[in-house]
C-alpha cells in the first residue's frame, strides 16, 4: 500500500482480540520508532514494552478515568508500550529553552506515530493513551521519579472490522500558502 493508504488505514483501536502479538512484530514497530527524526538527533525516548499479563493489567488499570469508564478497553490489549521522555542532548535542550518549545514531546509524538504506522502495516491495531495515573505507572514499572511518561500505546490484533470513515476537515479549511490569511 502507498503512504496515503497506510495513513488512512491507521485508526485508534479500542477492541482487541485475545491473541498474543509476536515479538518480531513489536520489534519491527520499535525499529520504525527508532528511525524517527528528533530535534538535534536527541532521540529523547525509552519505550517500555509491557506484555507480561499481570503487569500489563496493572498498567492498563492505571489508564482508567475517574468514573472508571474511560479507557476500559486498554485491559484487552495484549501489549502496552509506555513511552518515557528522556533528557535531550545539550543542543536540543538549549533550543527548547530559547524557542520555548517542548521539542522532546514533539520527538516522542513523532516516534509514537512511527510505531503506530508500522503496527498498522503489520496488521496490528493501536491506540495512543494520554490519560493515565503517571505516578502509578512509574511505580509499577520502576521508572525513575525524575522521568516523564508521555504516552502509553495499546497494541494488538484488532477485534474491529474494517476501517471507520475518517471525519476530517477539508484541506481548504487548514491549508494556507504563503501566509495565514
């Protein structure tokens, strides 16, 4: 498939089959994430793959919302990938301070999407999770207190049939050439 077909096939999966994901598929997705660009080549990320069932359930339960209904599907995912933001190199740190932009968060997001696109190509479904109890996730995975958990990726074989229609704004609503007006 070409890139636009791949991008159009990638969607947030919220229902997973009770089927283990082969390690080589996860490794393929991690390789895609490793190849992602980053500010000043800082590569400020660590991907913690959680596929041990009891530990995975513990982490998944830390994504539930205050009324417990949010993110309940995460416990179905056979793999969770916890993305930890690491210290940037000196150039990227200075650039972030001078420009007042969180380059490390942008870098993590790019690497996460590389992972998700590779997963889609490999026949897996993914969902990026931003709502979670960070302190509890860090405690469960022995992540040092000075680190930030930026995202959790749920991954597995989708129980959903087909691709949902994309509800996206038309290009003429977001596209500008040679100026904003």
